[in-house]
C-alpha cells in the first residue's frame, strides 16, 4: 500500500518524514493514515517505526485544529534540586568553610577536603535531612561538582606543615562564620595582597590567539601590588593598586577608605576581618593592632580578627579573586600601569566588576610601637583561649571604660 503512495521514492520519503519532529511529524503521519483509511494507522506505524499513540495524537490535532504542547522537560523524574530546593545552598554552606582556590592561580576551580560521604553525613547532622530523601551517592557527587567544588586530591594544595592549633583555628572560623551569616549588622571582609606584578613586556606563561612577543628576560624595576577587600556576604570586591609596599598603615587606610566609601558607619556594628597572619597585618604587628583599636573606637564598632592558620591562607575567600585575575590577564603584556588598571577593572567576580583605584601614596616601612606604647593597647584585645594569635576581638566599650588619652584616636 505504501508503495502505491510514494512509488520508488519510498526510502527518500520515509527519511524526510523522520527528519521532522514533534507537531509537524505527527500531522504528516496522521494525514497519511487518514488517506489510507481503515488500517492506515497500523501500517504507517510499522513503515515509519513510530507508536500508534503518536499517530492518534496527530489525528486528534488534525481534526480539532488544536496543537498539543510537547512538554518534554516535564517528563521523567524531577531533579534533586527541585524537590529539595535548599540542597544546593546547604551544600555551599558546608563546603564554603573548607574550600580553597587553585594554588597556582591558573584556574577558578575550588578544592575541598570533604568527601561525598562527609557531605552526606553533615547534611543529615547539621541540615536535618533524612537518609531517604537525599539523592544517591552519584547524584550528590555530580551536584557538588556542578557547584564548583572539585573532589580530586591536589598535592600542591597540601600545607607544608600543620601546627598543633590548626584544627582549633578552623573550628573557631567555622563557628564565627556560622554565627554572623544572617546578622545584617555584621560585615565580613576578606583582605589580602596579591604578589607584586611586574610592569613591562614580560611573559607570565599565558597563551594568546594573537601573536605576542615578550622580552627574553624578566628583570624589572617597576612593580605594582594589587590589594583586595572582599565583602564575603555580598560577593563584591574592591581592589587598590599600590605603588608602595603593603604596610600595616596601608591596610588600615584602605579599610578606612572602604568603610567610608560604602557608608557602613550607620548600618554595621561588627567587622569580622578574615586574613592570613602575615607580617604586616598579623596579631604581633604592633602598628596594625594599634590602627585596628583606633578604628574600632572611631567608628564605635566591634572588630573580630579571624586569621587563617599558617600554610592555609588559600582558604581565605579573597584568594579566589586572584585566581580569576591571573586567568583573566594571562597571555597579555602588562606593559603599563594603565593596562593593569583596565585589566583589573574588566574582570568579573560573581558577575560583578570590582571597584578599582590607584594609590600613589608611598608608605614608610618598619613603623612599630615600643613595649611601653603597646602596653596601652594590649588590655583592649580579647584573645581566644588556645588560639590567642589567630582569634582576637576588639570592643569599643573597653576603650570608653578605660582609655583616658583620647588623643590616641587617629
């Protein structure tokens, strides 16, 4: 019968019909079956290798003139994130405290020490899921990877050594971050300085589709240093480009500028500051401690200095920005300060461009306090027991109750 309809062009005709899809295919099959008459649906289904239900649907569409909507996306099982809408956010909350950026800064991939079994355990214990409602091991693993938390072991991220206080420091950080995550009066800032950037026609190992030639050596007398401040809750970044060395006074001045620029005076009561315990902003850096105490009193806010443990500074959230920046400008020549500025300005973190500014002021190195001078500030530092160097809170109430010399405010 089909041969009588299409003759020698049967193969071509069948192939053409199969290339159609959805509504158009159903209508053609329905018209053919109607033309044949009795038994036409069975014949067409056999010749074109389709189900009779498909042809019946086409016949209904043909007769009533109403097109059926192909809701393919509604077929099958719903994804785990549909019937568990908070699952992705809960996974992020668990992983965020224990993830770090690529140590080579050549990708935006994040790494975490947690296994899928540990994720499952913490989802049950901390987020009140049941074992039955959580997806399978493979589905959970896929979801974690899609969220950007790669589970492979990377030897380069292993710390050179682990001090006895490391676990206690991480536990303190996790506790602090959990306590303040929903408190609108607390701003959590992550700060750090990137390695110095050479200004000139130098190659940094990047690749480019445009033929670019760099100098055959990397000797350089001109450098700039990006310094970043990230609002971890909001995902916004401010970057200053320093011609000077990054000193304790530089960091304090940038925090002061940031506080005023974003008008945080009235809305924020607590500043939680994440950083590594570096030489210029560490808890033993007397000038930095002095500036933080004065900052606390001037703005009437509590400051919590929450340091990451030694050799684990890449867990600091701002480090992820440096990874994105390296990936953004690799393969190009940073031959001028203006070029560096424009590259930083055009990068994005979480879909947002950073605020960028040059700092031309040259800061003096080696500014310190004597033991006698420091003895005035030390009583106002509340150091966390057991991790005194890595957990410090400064409260303005202590100043108002004890400070007599108001001229120390700067």
